[in-house]
C-alpha cells in the first residue's frame, strides 16, 4: 500500500491516482497538492485525454524541482552547529510560513550517520488516546519514495501499545506529512539506506507519555536513529480560542514570544515534569506537546544510565505579528538534541 504524501512548493503535486473512464475515452488524474502557506490538502481533478501522459509527467517533474529548489534555498541559509542531531523539534505548517525555520533543525541531520528516522506527529483530526502506526508500505514524496521500516513496526506492534491508522487518517494528517520532503532532502545522499518510522501520537496522559518514552528510549539510544518531533508552538487568537496576554511584555506578539520562549527554555532543560507544569499553568496551545513529552521522557530514561544529552533551540518565528485582538498567529520553533 502506498500513501500519497504531499510536500509544498508554489503548488506542489506529489502523487497521481488514475481512474479509467472508458466511457469518455479519457482518464482523470486526481492531483494532491498543497498551496503556499496552507497545509490542507486540496483535490483537483484534471481531465487529460490519452496521449497526454508526458504533459502530466512534465508537470510533476517541474513541481518537484520547484520544491527541491525551495528546500535547498532554506537549508543553505541555516548553520550546522549541533550535528549530528539525535532528535529535532520541527514545525509542520505550510512551508511558506515555516520552511525557513524548519531548515535550521534539518541542517543538523547527518545523513552519513542516520539510517532510521522516527517521525512523531500529533493527531489533529482523529481522537486518539494512544499512538498509532501507518498501514502504508511507502510514503511517496515529490523527491523520492520513503520506505517505512516494518521490522521496527513489528517490534512496536508486539508491545500491544499501538493502534493501526486507517489510510485516510494517515493521508489527512499533516503533522507527519509535512516532515517528509525535508526528511527526504536531508537524507538525499543516502536515500537508498534510509527508512522511516512514522508514529501518530494521541492525547496522552502524563503516565502514557512516560510509558512511550521508556519504550522508545532504546531506539533514541542508537546513533543510527533520528527522532523528528513534529510541533508548532502557540496558536494565538480568537479562532484558536486562546488569547493569553502578559501586558508587561508590551505588544501582543511580544507576549506570545515570551510565552513560547518560556516553554522552549523548559524543553531545553529536558525536564518532562517542568514542561507538564508549564502547560498546566499557561495552557499554551503547543499542538505537539505530547510528542515533545514522549521525547523528554525518553531522554529522562536514558539519563538514568548516564547518557549525557543536551537540547538547544536554533530558530523561532511567527506566522504574523499580532498587534490587535482581531489578529491571529501560529509560532514555530526549531531545535536539536545531541548526545555528548
């Protein structure tokens, strides 16, 4: 089974499904695309007559090239200061908003070391109290196909702690999807040697975060593994039902930044209890709080055995600067975990 996972460019088509409609001697291509600044999938139906295969293939090639150029541009502007990363926290919004920020995390990935990429993303659309695994064999991206590591999946499945996503759930969830083109680009020089382990993370209790952290800690301990933790930070505004404001910070966007950076500082301490207490106090709308919680608990487990690790954030951005109560914004942060 192949899951069609879009990436983003000016308008990037990632995959094509065909329906043979012999009645009108044509076929319809359902093109999955993501428009700038929007991670929602749009389905466009384009009717092409027989003989137009090369036109469609050319379109796919062109859009893939556009995406590749965008990724290269953002990565070229980032510095490699925490390489090789064992884990990264990366935003998952439309690349127009967060691509430059995300590049700072992916720049820390060393493709000569990494062989398996665990991608932990929060569930946005489906109620989930545990974690879930993909039903797909391969994720198709505009750059190249990413193979799911079913040996690791079998190990995880045997624990009884995981559910199985439906394919529609998998294809609709952007928190994993938006990491795929960057992962493919970062691992491009060793693309035949890499596999991925996508995990959809539900609304876990603190005790469940501890359980999953303990389970995944043995994989985090392996230098050949990279953990990608997919999360945006504060979703601020009436449309998000969150309008926290600290008037001592001045402008609204500065209050948002101060709130986010408080949380980022706690994450850098690698203390899951402090992070949980921060969320309880401020209720910051960090959508990947549970994947982050799992990572922090995995680190805690490894530290019990004397593993020396540190985390640093490298970039912070906002989709826009909120200056009045009618505005809204989403925050993005990119950081990396290294083992000393």
